[in-house]
C-alpha cells in the first residue's frame, strides 16, 4: 500500500502494492529506529530485537557502550545471542569465533592452525551503529548492501524545555504493517469511536474541526493552536498553569509523531514512533516528558488504556486485512495519511534520483473534519 494514491476524494489503496504483497516490504532504510529500552541491556546480558526484519543482538560493553550486530554468525548462521559475552566480545556458541561488540569484527577463530592465512579481522558479523537517547537504544538501519555514510544523522531526541522534568515510556505491539500503524497514529477520526472514556471524550462530543497544517522538512505540522476544549490532558495543564494552553503536532519521516503542549512555563512533550519489526508487525514506543507536578504513575494509568484501545482496534483490523480488501483514503480526515504516503514516495524517489525531495504540500492548508 506504500505509494498507492491519487488525488480523488475517495482514494482507493491499490491491492497490488498492499504491504508485504511483493518482495519489497515497504520499509524506510537509512534511519535510526528504537530497538529496545536501555534497561533491557544490563551487565553482560545479551538481548535480541528485530528491526525491519533484521535480527539483532544487542549488549553493553563493560565500558558501558551499547552495541548492536546482526544476530547470525557469519560462519554458519547460528544466532550470536546464544553465545557468551565477556564484556567486550561475543563468542559464538558453535565454533567459538569471537566478534568485538562495538565493531562486529572477528577477533579470533579458535580452529585456525598457526600457518593459516585467513584474515580474521576481515570477517564481520554485521555492525549496526547504536546510540542511547531518552532511555532507548537506537540502531541505525543502513539499507542492506549499502555503506554507512561518513556522518550519520543525529539520533532523535525528545524535546524538553526545562532542566527538571518527569519522563515515562509506554509501548505496544501492533499486528500490522508499518503503514497501517502510522496512518492509525495520525488518524483524527477514530478518537470518538475508539477512545471513548469519561476523561477523554465521548461520541456525543463530536464536532466539526478546522486545523491548520504546514509543511516541514520530511513531514508536516499541525500548526500551534489552542486545543479543543473537550480533552482532559489539556485541561490539566491549564488547571496547573492558569495560562493559555497551546499544542503543536509534527509528523516526521520515517515514523514519528511529536506533540508539544505549552502552557505558561509548563510543558508536556511526547513522541510516538512506530517501528517496523516485520512486515506484519510493528511497535509503538511512546515517551512523554513534562514539568507539570503530575506523577508518571497517574499519567500511565490514563495513557495505557488509550494505547490498548488502539491496539485492540488494530488487532481487529488485521483480521480484515488478511483478506486483502480494497481500502480508501477520504478527504479531509485521511489527508494526513495521503501526505504520509506521498512523503514516503517522495523520499524514495529523491534517494533514487539524487534530486531534492518533492514535498506533497505547497504551503499551509486548513483541513476540516468532524471528530
Ligand atoms: S557458527 Fe559461529 S563459529 Fe561457527
Ligand atoms: Fe488512537
């Protein structure tokens, strides 16, 4: 379904390009993706993750540096995560080849006789750049067979606006292709149906909305505005600050939704990333930080069911998608989804041709929908 759209009001998503229907899984390579939480690699314990259908083994050296390499020994393919890690190198469980954690270079092949000429250090288990930020281990997923660029782009960081803040993380798996995960994330029309609850909104609260959007590099922004009166989280901020409350929401390729709420000197900043694990599985990682006197435990209490509602809906949606139905994107509620597909296609085209990326928006626009 990546690249499927035209400008008709009820755009049909073409079946031939449905996620996973061809060899191309529709992933965007050459970006940083969160592989797991920093707390999952403690001491000399190895952890595994999958990103864009690449199995990874992750660990932390004794010096504290997180690393990632392909979780397959280049000798016979057994996962290196079954091996032993000494704080610096992983020793494969099958024939004992050793691989340096930080470079993935082979450092030792125990079976080699003294006159063997094999250049051990030329053997690599597949190195992936790895950095920690905001409590996540991020891995740079270079396109298969490509060289790493000289300088990597900066690792995404959640914006924070004061020295002191609280931070919390939530996650949930979605049995969907990344594209469905993302258009679900930016979809404004499901709120009153999927997220009905006393503290958020009800079906009766549906009303017409007009929101301004503007293009930003690799994405689009819902311009700063006073949020709708029916949303409790905004009310809480206003309650504490007594000041005018505004919000701004960005979507940025490959997979990021950022929201920044400001109210006087108080702020709430959140980011949801949808990370492709396999073509039929993605994961939402949600991180939020704020300087409002509001305990993370209470925040989680409210946010968890919210994510759970999205997850349940997408489990049900996956049931329907199994049979490859025709799908539609309608204006204006699905316009952000159309932009996403166009941005994605534009990025791929620009990478292919070397020509600067065409942006689907020529300037600010106002979208109208009821939700
Ligand atoms: S399979 Fe890993 S050393 Fe042989
Ligand atoms: Fe939702």
